[in-house]
C-alpha cells in the first residue's frame, strides 16, 4: 500500500496494488475508487485538504481488526 499527496492539485491517492484499473466508481464528488480484477486497486480523494480530509488522523489500533 502506498499513500501519496499531490499538493498542487490537492489529491490524496491511496494505492493498494499496481494492477491495471478496469473500472472506476465515484462515491461522491471527492472520492473515487478504482477497481482491478482482484478488487480495490486505488482510492483517490479530490480536494482532500480543502474538504477537511487532510491531514489524515489514523489511530494506531484502528489498523488491526478484532475477530470474534
């Protein structure tokens, strides 16, 4: 996984893999999801800083899933 930010265009890109994107879906004006044959390949967030989605606030324990 790679997270990159284009400050000039205010775009946050979260890349899960480098497989070719075969389908894009817009969830809303700011969030687009690119799908590969394996599933989600990338998530792009437009106007990330302007819309208040940056800076990212990730809690360390939020990265782990608890299985019951």
